[in-house]
């Protein structure tokens, strides 16, 4: 069945009537890729969005604690990444995916881009936020031109939100017949307009042409399908696989089946919990905490005092992950998760993969590197698993 993609950007100016730009009329985009292009020159926008053009981009995975940056290109199904950069996010500049201190963030990014000789003219941002809503809903089967109206009505029944404050995108997942009535099962993503505009402004002020705004679970989905399918991978992409991004402030649990996103949830917890513990117990200075965690914590050594404290925190994370997995199984009539792939900062704690395997009873693998197929870089010293989200965002399908 043909996919249906809808989302709108609302332009507001003081004293003027709200203007609607229908992005669907300008380009074809895949689920979760929320492209933000606020130009009056529609012809130029069409040319910019053409997927067959050879275009080098710089992409940013912007978190509350760290920012990952890559420069690369996706052309004719070939992915090439030539620069990998990490930097600390200025304190308080980004909170739950929303840019709060634009000027501080700009100054730091300008410096880093200059120091690393980034020459790309097009910019992509990928992020995640508890404010981004992702829901599957059933709606009556309708014609394409009626889809937006019906979805807006139905989603309002599920969520008490003002849809004027969100960008909506819709994808048809399947068609079903219920009580002799044909229904469409659709996935709706509601992306806060204010967050989207923050990233658009960021790219513009960096003198980059805004190319796309992605969400992390969609970036991972493209990474799986375009990189891991060529890798000597320990999981079958056709199985149900949970990819868990263990970040500083949030743990993202994304479940993929047959290479497609099937379920996603965020846990408000992460590496910052361990940092606070170590600093509180005066074991380490704040600026030394990352290295200390990797060198001194081992979850497989239960009798060391520091490991006992850290295990209490990770046990809480794992309990929440288990609840999400159980909810998924109940929702899908006992559908099993075949394996778990962990990546991100806290996944690097010694023994985390084995510890999770023992606790949850599902084989857990830490994603340590990237397939050499399609990814080119002389920077072999980087922890490649840190860049899964941002590499996936470079891929345009």
C-alpha cells in the first residue's frame, strides 16, 4: 500500500494571518523525517529536496549532555562519512530536545565547525524529546484529501493537546476490516512546532541550508536497514529487536520488527544518575566522571562498594525497560523480543551487556562499531557506536 505522508509548517508573523505550507506538495519524505524548510521559493525547495542530487551534509545529534556531529553524503544508496566530532553541550542549552540557550549553543558550534574544517552547506538535526508524540490509531478508510481532517479529529480524541502547536505526519501502516467496516491503521507523529523552529533557526544562524529535521528512532531505523543489513550482524533484522540508546538524561527504547519501527518509549533516566552518585560520594570531580566510570565500574563484580551503588541505579533502569518490553508483548499478543542492542554512553559500563542479559533474560549486545561497508573514515579512534543516530540521519530515503 502506498504510504501517506502529511505534515504542515505554520508560519506566523506579527499582525498577519497564519500561513500554511503543505510540505507534502513539495516532497516525498519517509516516516519520522520532519523536514523544516520555510522558504517562499517553492521551486528552490523542490530542487533542494530532490533525493538523487549529490549533496554533502553536516548532521547534528543534539542531546542535553553531548552533541555528535558528522559530515558525509548519501548518494545512490552509498553512505560515506568522512568526519566524526563530539562536543559537550553547553550546560542548560538543550533541555528535553528543546533549545533553551541558542546563542551559547551557536557560539560553541561555530567554533567546533571551524576547528574541524566543516565545509558542507546543508544541515540536518536529529533529536528526541518526551514532547514528541508517536501513536498508532485506527481511522475510517478515507480518500487522501480527507486524511488530514480525519486524523486531526481522531488524534484529538486520544490526546488533550492543541494541534495548532504541532507538526503532524501520518503514515498508513495497514488496512483492516472490522465489523464489515474498512479501517486504516496509521502512525501519527506530532512534533512540537517550537522545537522544530528552534533547530531551523540554529541551522540558519550557522549559515547552513536546513535540509531535514529527524527524530532518533527514525534515524536508527534507517541505520539498521542501510548499514546493518550489510554487516556481519549478530541479530536478524527480520526479528523483533530492541535498540536501546542509553544517554545522559534519557534512555530511548525503540523496538523494530521486519526492519520497521514497531514501538518506542523514553525513560527519564540515564548516565547523569550515576554521575550524581559519584560526585555526591566525593569519589570523583565532575570533569573526571566519564573516564572514572569506564575505568572503575564493573557490573559483573558485585562485591565492590562502588559497583553495589551503581547496580542499584542500573537495576532501576532495567526494571523500567522490562516493563516497556512486557507492555509491548501484551500489546502484540505475546510477541517476543528476540534480542536487545544497547549503545550510547552508559552502555559502555563494563559488563552492562552481560548484566542486562542475566536480568532480563534476553540476549543483549553492545553495539561497538560500524560495518566498514559504505562508511568511510580515517578516524578509527572514535567510538563509532556513539554516532548511530547521527549517521542514520544522513541517510535520505
